[in-house]
């Protein structure tokens, strides 16, 4: 937690104050003392995303990070995204999951082979196909 949170720019004092909320959000209480190298990819994502939720930022970029989390944790993260939206924080959500795009995004951009194919309404963009 300390190394990861330091990479996000937190001071030691801030990390100490946030440590319990990071562990609680990640739901890793019983495993928190296990070396991270022994974590599954899902556990690593939980911890990393939990640290990211403690940052104060105007823009959050999420790139398929939730693909390895379980369904309950994904729901928890999307609830968090909705709370950010209410605070006027921009979330850029990079995904192949068009159902999530339709449900959680206001606008969408479809990119194929490094070229923008479509930008606009999520239902329209999510319904487009490429290739």
C-alpha cells in the first residue's frame, strides 16, 4: 500500500490516514499481510483501484482494469464512477464491454486501428461494428 500510494503522490502521513479505507474498499482485509507477488491478478486490481479511488483528480483514466475483477467488485467500482460523475470528475473508461459503455457512459468514442470511427451517443457508438 505504501509503495503504491506513494506512486500516486501520497505522503506517508496521508497513506497512514487512508490505509484502512484502501483496505476496506479493496476487501482484502484477511490477505493484506500476504506479499503482493502472491496475489491473484484480481486481488492486485482491487488493491490498485482502491488506491486510485483515494486520489483527488479531475480526470480518472481506467483501461480495462475491471475485466479481471469479480462481478461484485465491478459493481462497486461502477457505483464509485457514478459518484465521481456527480462530482463532475471526468472518467475515461477504455473497454471492449459495450454493455458497460451503454450503462455508465454519457458519450463514447469507437477507435479501430488507431483511427476514430465514431464519437457521440453511447447507444449509437456501442452499436457500431468495425473490421
